[in-house]
C-alpha cells in the first residue's frame, strides 16, 4: 500500500525535518482514525 511508503522514507532519511515528518504522521493517523470511526458507526 502507498500509505507505508512515507514511513519507510522517514526511517531512511536523516532527521533534519523531523517536525514536518511528525506533522505528516499526525495527519495520517488522524485520517486513519476518522476512517475507522466512520466504518464502525456505519
């Protein structure tokens, strides 16, 4: 799945942009949680 691609890249790249990476990861987690909640309710 393409969702796993960023996680691999974050692990391989240096940590100079860790803040941007954390924000991107947070956004991904929030999206996934929202999708899971919608599936549970429907």
